[in-house]
C-alpha cells in the first residue's frame, strides 16, 4: 500500500472526524471492525446528517440546510 492510500490521499482529517470520535466512537464498544463500520454509517445517516445541528450550515442539520437551499434556489438543475 502506498503512502497516499494509508493517509487518505494526502488530505488531513477534517473536524468531522473528531466529532465522530467524541460523540459516537468513544462512547460505544464494537465487536468487529465490520460491525463498527456498519454502526458508524448508520449513526451518520440516521443522526449526524439528519438531526445534529452544524454551525457551518447556519445551525441547521445538513439535510434541512440542503432542503432550504433547494427551495430558495433560482437555479435550474443541470440536465
């Protein structure tokens, strides 16, 4: 495995990773790596993106922010 593959393609982890660890990973025990991935993905789609408020989104959840943005956008969708 090359260095880019090990370190995420040269990108530094964003603040979302810290939130994920503090709010979910450190509070749970996982039997397997696969089980951890499944439960984390479920938490992200079921809570983090739908209910948790994000300061970058004006303290809306990402889902609500996108819905509001689409409803107030004058742009036509690309074909």
